[in-house]
């Protein structure tokens, strides 16, 4: 009889084998190609990446964390990190082609756990004494029209040198498409009243950002090719609504296999 630890090891090994994908042989109609995946990250300015994780986690850490001796560490598990697809010729993936990707996702043998769309909305500013805070929301959507919202609140710590940041991560359960889009709209209406506020939108794939009015800038992250920046909250909300409406349209196209009623 197997002991529990051996069973867990076998489960992890099988899970990793099942998720191996030969992207060279994945074919989707319309000359669209997904060349791989990358570990999802919050598009945040920090000295190290903060990963998109499916489970709730509360943590305080930084370059100097000896003052937090006695605090219980959170065990990190690779299985809860969300991976995002890397699209070949990302700029050439149109909304119509993205609808085709979603339609053929499962037939193309893409793993079910990899989302096809990701949308990030953020705000940054000074919460006091020129100490910076950043608040981010990331919506990930899967091919079967369900989504999950992950949120991050980040702030420079209270130490004099301001190099020990605090952050809080949380995620929702799986939501229907309409509920997920509605929650994003509701949450982004109310950002903190910090000084020198600046807002941003990042999308994957980049075609979801076509025609946005924000200031477009390239990023260094594989998951997020571009960032659109805004000085006014009203302008952010206008563009965010365009992205969310476009996203919903993708799942309500005639070629979509999901019966979502168009409003």
C-alpha cells in the first residue's frame, strides 16, 4: 500500500506530464499560433515579480524583513500560479481571430487551465509622505467563458528607508463571464484617493487594446507587451469599458460555442 507522501509525488508528476504541450503541433484555423506560455505576473513596478496566484494569500516581505521575525511564512506552491499564452505575431491577432482561437481551443489540444485572455487595471500614487502605493486588478478568462479576478494592493513599508514593501493578494472563485466583467467595472470605479494618481491598462493579447486613447508604452514583460497610461480616472473608465465590451463580443460571436446572450 502506498503511503500518502508517495501518492502526492505521483500526483504531481502526472500533473506535470499531462500539462506538457508540443506547441509546434498545435494548429488553430486562421494562421494563428500560440508559441508557448509564460508565468503570469502582476504588471507592477517592484524589485521582484509578484506572480498571479489562484489562491488567497496574505504576506508581508521585503529586502529587510528581520523585523517580522515570528510571522508565519506562506508556503509557495507552483500549482497555484497562472500561466498565460504567448501569441505569435501578437500585434496581428485580431478580435475575429481571437474568437476563432477560443472556438478551437480544446480541439487544438490546448490545456484547459491556461486562460486565453487577461486584462489588468492598475492605479499608483502616494498614500502619505511620498510613500508609494499600487493597486492592481487582473481578470483572467478561460475558453469556456469563465473567469477569475486577482487583486493586489502594494505599498512601500513604514520603515524610514521605505524599502520594505507590504502587499496583499486575493482572488475570487470562478465567475461567469458576465459576473466577472461586472465585478471589474464595479471595482475600478473606486480607486483610493492617493496623491499624484496615475492609472493603467494592460491586455493580453494586445489586439484588445486597439483604439484605446491612453498613452501606449512597451513593457519588458512577456505576458504584457504594452501598457496604456492615464492621468484621469474618467478616461481610464471609458477605455476599460471598451476593452470589456470587446471581450464580451468575442464570446458572443456567431462562431462561439458558448450560448451567451448578446445584450
